[in-house]
């Protein structure tokens, strides 16, 4: 006799990837498939820029290295913890949010996560146009056409779904790592090795809390939505290891590379640095792979959030619709707004994960009900905890993402005892 999940698997289109249901056992993927996909997601030029913002402000060792390790450890543990839950339940973050925010309340999570991914996608499309101006001599007057082409080209694998992104990452990730290590080795030789790095005097002083917020903020939105892929893992352990590999090592490598290049060359983008090193062709290859493996994941995450918001399996329609929205933002000048955007991400996204983790581990003791179980329209414990913890993160000093996560966990646990999961509300 077929299970409900097997019946769902037969009725969901191949490229929909279960946006409204748990991933069934027959669709799970091995760590060999999942880890490269997640690592490819984090190997993104935007992270290089974030590293470049932080790098010139601190002494290379131990200050900068410790910051990078601590910031990415926070990000890695956060993403891996959500990934563990996703693999155990087969659910994405937006589906988990039904339990902690309510049937209608979870649509706010759909909106904020989807909106942030559209912002990243738009910024990436504008970035590749800007870099092609510098590296390949493409006239700036052609930027509108370059942005148009790559906006839709990069979403092609997201349209097909997990299997297309899987194979792209298996090819692209090893190639990108080899190219980046090659460039960094050249840079290390040119700066005079360890002694040369230690001799560099920090510029543009930055508060440690702000630096960690930028480091965590680069991919905290992606970490919150990495469950879109970690839910395909065969086990919680596999998802945890894959997520740590991506968000601690992968993202950390990019932050380090951006900081290193900014220290040595005054440029945070390793692609531009490769051009200075006489590796223009390989720099363009790296740029292309770098952008594609992240842009397709980004628009895929938006499509999952959109499909959940409107309760439809037609995920591919949101891939194309989201790309069109990003196109408008890219043409509108979003490229100049990276720093304030990163700070906002680092402030308002982490509390979502904090609420979801508190709901799963502290309130439900590691067991979610079936995703089709009727839920109250609003789980006020989750909504109030999110609003309050976001305010705490915004107005507090120190490391805003950590403040937001800790506040969300504590507040949700307390409020769930006072407002017990909306059980007094009508369930429909």
C-alpha cells in the first residue's frame, strides 16, 4: 500500500521539488550530492565584497582570522542546526514556520525570506554587469542588456530543480576552489608571505560587533533558507555536516579571500584580482561559475517561499516571476546598497531561525506534526517573539545576529507557555 508521501511524489511535477510537502524518502540525496550544492550556494561574489569591507579594518593575525572563524562558526552552527531539523522532518523553513508562526502568520516568513532572496538576485545580476565592464571591456551602455540576459540565464537550473543544480555544483565547485587557491597563492607570494601580511597596517577602523554582523549577515538569509536543500538529506547528520561544510568552510573561505585581496591589492573581488595577476580568462570563468551556482540557488529559494505563500505546487512560475522582479530592482540601482542591506539581513533574519529551532527542540521535543495537520491562523507566541527579538537585535550593541537568535529562543519558549500554541483558537 502506498504512503501519503509516495502519493504526493507521484502528483507533484518533477521540477516542483515538493514546495508544500515533506520530501519523501525516495527523493532523498546523499551527502556527495548535497554538500557540493550547498557549498556552491555559498561561493558568491557578494561574500567577497563583505570580506573586503572587514579585511582592511583589522590586523591580519590574530584579529582578522579570529573574526572570520568566529563569524562563520556562528553562521555555520545556525545553518547546520536548521539543516538537521529539515532533514529529520523533510520540511523547508517556510513549512516549519506554519507551526511556530501559524497558518497565516507564516506568510510573513514567506515574504521576508523571499524578498531578501530577490534583493540578492538583483544585486548579483548588477554585479556581473559591473565586472564585465571592468574585465571584458563591455560598454556600460550595454549594462541593461547584460543584466537582462544573465537574470534569466542563471535561473535556468533553478527552473529545472534540484537535479540540475546538483550537477552544476559537482562540476563548478571543484573548479572554483582550484582557481581561487591558485590566485591566493600568487597574491601571497607578491605580498611577501606571512611577514608581508603581518606588516600591513589596518585602515578604516570598524567595531568588532559591526564586523561580525557583516560576516554573519552575508549569508544568514541563505542559511535560513538552506533547508530548501538540506531537507533532501538522507539523515540529520548528513544535513548538519553538509551545512557546516558550506556555511563555515565555504562561506569562511570566501570571506577570507575577500579580506585577503582587499589587504594585498585594495580590491575585494578575487575576479578583479585575477585580472591584475594576468589571469583574465580564468577570472571570467570563475566569475561565471561563481555567480551561476549562487544565483540559481537564490531564485530557487524565492520560488519555494512564493509557492508556500500562495499554497501552490507551481514553483517554476515563481522562478520566472522572481527573476523579473529582480530585473527591475537591478535596473533600478540596487547595486549601491550592499552594506545597509547586509546589516538589515543580519538583524531581521536570524530571529526566524531562533523561533523555529525553539519550537522544534524546546516546545515539541524534536517532533513536528504532519505538515497537513490543521494549525491556528496565528501563533502569537512566535509572532511576538519574532518582533521583540528583532527589536532587541536592532537596538542592541554587540553581535546583532547572535542577540536576535538568543532572544528569539528565550522569548518563544516563555511565550509558548503563556500562549500555548494558539490551542484556544479555531483550527481550520
